C-alpha cells in the first residue's frame, strides 16, 4: 500500500499534467475564438456543449460522479468563453435570484452578467444587442407557465438557443439563530411553496412580503433579527448563512429556463422546437394545425395560449414539439400547419434537456 507522501507526490505529478493539458485546451479555444470572431458566430454553441458533456460523462469510469464532472467542465467552458470573447449574459435580477443562479449554472463564473429588472427587459436588451444571451424562466413544475416570458415572445420574437431545468430549493437565510428571528422576508410565492415548513416551525406568523427572494436577502442582511427565504447564491452574496436548507413543501420543484441567443442551433439528433402561432379565423383551424403534426408522427410536449395584444378574441398559441426545424418530417409538418395559421413563427430549435441541474 502506498504511503501518504507517495500519494501526495502522485497527485502533485498529476496536477502538473492537468495544468499542461488545460492550457493546451485553452490555446485551442483561443484559435476557435479567432475563427468565430471572423465569421461573426457567437461563442456559446449549445450543440457543441451537449456533444462534449455527453462524451466526457459517457467515458468516465469514476470515482467522480456525473454531477461533479459536469460542474468541472461547465467552469472549464466558462473559462474558454472568457479567452474567446467574454459573452455578456442578461438575466431576471436582482443579484442572487434563481435566474441568476441558473445563469451561473449554465455559463459559469468567467462571463459578464447583467441583472435586469424584468423579463421584458431581458428581451429588450437582447433586441438592442446589449447582451449576447438572456436567461429567462418559462415554466415551473408547481405553478405552470411563466406568463411574462410568453408575452415577451409575442412582442420581441427572440430566438431560443438552449433550455435547461434547474431544481428550485428554498432556504432559510439569517445571520442569527432561528429562535431569534423576528421577521422573515421573501416573495409571496415562496411563502406559499414553504407554508407547511413555516407552520410546523411556528414561523408562519412572522412572514413579510418582499419584491423578490434576492431583495429579501438584502433586506435581512441589514436588519437585526431578520431572515429571508431564498437561494443559496443569495445567502452567499449577502453574507447570510443557511439555517435550514430545502424547506420547500415539494422537494421535486423545478423550473425550466430558456437561454435566448442570436444564432440558430444546429441539430443534435435529440432536439426540441418551440413555436408561436395564431390560427386562421375559421372553425377547426386549431385542430387542423395539431393534426399536421400528428400525421407526421411528431409529438407535442406543451400547448398553452395567451390573448393577443393585436386583436380582440385572438390568441397566440405556444407549442413545444419533439424534433428540429431542419428535420424533413418537421419541416413538412410546419409547411402544412402554416396553411391553417394567420401567423406561425419558429422561436427556436435546441438540444432537449433531460437532466434537472442541482441548485
């Protein structure tokens, strides 16, 4: 059996080799960045990201877990972005929000982030070219579709380049002991999602609403005897230890996020496409649109509707379907569906996300 000193020397040798290989990889990333800059292509390529992450997790024999490898490689990719050209990522703020946490989980710590005041502001900054990518929530497993995001698509029609699912865990954050808490700040939806835990601990009578979970953490950090319910990231940013983790009533609560981008994402073989359409003004038009996909054997995974701002009694339908808009079967189905629509817009085709990322 090797001694402690021998094992440490082995690690030192491996570290030297790892650093050499990381710098060799970084040098290749710099050259890739030059090619992308010359062709005007964005630094983030969801199809390439999926290919790399699938390959490294499939090739690993442990003992590192899949989640550990993904975390390491996401930061490695983030560092590569910074070498190519640091992208600017807008998200629904303020700092410490769940959207901020999701954005950092996707792009890592080596890019530039901009906290924006609303979901509409993320779309607006994308349209103006002030940010390269935007991260917005689109649906939650408990509360359903995020209507502000759907409404923004009707106004801006921004491209979706990626999706991700992220576990949403609420934490009790405070710089005092739990029995010393006099008030707990958070947004009302968080109180609803944690109402069983709040009742069991006798803290339900001490809640006070705040505009957001991250603003709640900021408020709690500046007030004695105050606590907040929010994200782990919010606790780190505002210096609030976690007194109780994962206090939500439904531990499988997750939110789906879209990454908005300017470039189309090539097919990967396991894709999803999001559409927005207004049907023609005739009886059965919606059924005819849906049958166009059914006849081509295309699965619909989401269908919701929002009132149109352009005409009374007119609705925009939002649909998620399996496949990529460049696939022959889906292209044919889209062509037929358009004959039954007043308008039809492909919001984006992107790699299908199957994993829920840990918070």
